[in-house]
């Protein structure tokens, strides 16, 4: 894997995780149950990782996946879920 394609995959995976995190933040708010929302978010995280691994043929280890989107996914998902919860819980 040369340096250009290496960064190309990093940007792709991080972007996919970010978009999924925003979508799952809203879905978690709609689910309105902490345990179910957490399980759904983790399921989407694992499914996205497996699909990207097969679609783009990335053969990196868990450390690479965590560093290139999985941690960002979890943090962004929690932030978006909290924003939706605090915004609409008051209404």
C-alpha cells in the first residue's frame, strides 16, 4: 500500500464513520432507550467496519480501524445524541 492510497483510505473511512455517527445520533434519539440505542450504535459500527473492510479490501489491524474512525464515530455519536436529547427534551 503506497502513501497516497493509505491516506485515501484513511479519509474515506473517517468520512463514512462521521456520517454514520451523525445518523446514528439521531436514530438513538428516536429510539429513546439507552440500552437499545447503544446496542444499535455498536452494531452499526461493527457492520460498517466489516463492510468497508470487504468493499475496499483494507487489511489493516484493529489499531488502524480504531485510529481512523471508530473512536471518532463513538465520540461524535455520543455528542450528536446528547445535542438532540438536550434540544428536544426541553420542548
